[in-house]
């Protein structure tokens, strides 16, 4: 699996957009970008994934650069409940391989 | 309700006393996995299983065993626990390794 690099922590004001970056410069053509988040010590929760096109769902938007070497997860209107650790991983879709999560970004939403 | 369950949720044990943490999923997923989480080290994969009787090592398999005799169950076995295995453990499942993973609630283990 390709490795990812994320900043260890970020702050965001409540109600503003939170933009979480992820670098994955060694991503392969068949690898998807997945985002998960973990609130406190709960089990991580899936947010969104994408291959090369921008994706949006009810939770967030995912912007992947044209060269696919980096991506940004956008929480459009951050709330206090979005305070969590956010993990960016790259995986072959449908592949039966090990998964590497890394240390993620601790997002603190400030009132 | 689709879910991954783990038992026990909390466990305190002593060095060398064999223990098993159970994991079960009701989604007929093929892929199951165990992770440990330690401060500053993020989530690290211990073992994963692609299907019944098919397992493979993750990044930190030392000191752990797993088995997959049934599709829904994937127990984690610590034959001789040591204090460095004190951690928060998560089980997860998905249709395949690359699909969305569903995580259990976690098992907090303390080895004295």
C-alpha cells in the first residue's frame, strides 16, 4: 500500500469549513483514497472515498488533485461533534490486502 | 442491525494468562481484521482474514494468533500476554480489503 502523510493536528472554528489535507505521492493508478474518522476512542467510521473525481456525500466532500498525489477532505460546516481524528488511507478497491491507517489528523473544532 | 461486536469490552489480566477476544459480524463480510491502537502510533493492523481458513499477517502480528473457522467470527488470541500488549483493540469487517470497513466498539486490554 502507498503511504499517506497528514498533519498531526488542526483547529477549525465552529461553522466554518474544515479542510484536511493528505499527501499520497506514491499512490498507484488502481488505488482509491479513503477517509475515516474516529471520535474519542470509538471504532473508526467511514466518511468517503474516491479514485480521481471529486466526491460528495452527506458528510463531506473529497477533492483529489489531478495528479492524484494529494487530496483534501472538506467538512463544509464544522460542528463540535466533528472533533475527531481523521485518517486518510489508500487502498486497492476490492483487494484482499493489509490496510495501513497511520496516525491521522486530530481536528479540534473550536466554539 | 448491521454490526460488528467484540467481547469483552474491557479486560484486565496478568502476564502469561491466555486470553481470547471475540469478534463477530452479521453482514456476511468476507474480510475481517484486527487492529491495535496505542497513543502516538495510530491504528496498526495485527492480522486479517480474506475468508474462512485464510488469514495473513498485518504490520504487528507478533504475540497474537487468529483463526477463522466461520465466516462471521474472527477471534484474537493472546497465548501469553505481556504488558506491551496493553492496548485498545478493534475488530473490523468489509466485503473485501478495499471496501468500506465497519469497526467494532473496541476492547480495552490491560496486562499487568
